[in-house]
C-alpha cells in the first residue's frame, strides 16, 4: 500500500476516467510504476508555449529557408547529418 497526497479534483477525475476504461485507479498507478521501473525515466507531457517574439523569429526563419533552399542543407537521416558534421 502506498499513501500519496494529491488534489481531490485530480483524484476524482482520474477515478472517473479509470472507471470509464473499466479499470480501478490502482491498476493504472501500478502500470505507471511498472513503466518507471522498466524504462527508468518519467515523461511529463506538458503543453509547450512559444513566446510571441520567438514565434515571430521562427516564422521569419521558415520563410527565409523556403525562399532560399540552396543556402540550407537537408538530411534524410541522422546518419547523413553525422557524416556531414564529421567532414
């Protein structure tokens, strides 16, 4: 048995979703713990928000690359990129 502190709203929503899936919440938690043991890492999915000035710069860069593809290299694989970097 593990006791954890969590927000009541999170617990209730998680229980609701687990029930819709036909699983007890403990089965989902155990699956996540097994995943942690198997891969020895935790992935936190969080929305990534691009700051407006960064988004504008990325847009300008993208347009530049589309306008002048001859100035930029493209690679079909990581291996091709690595070979180019080594030369």
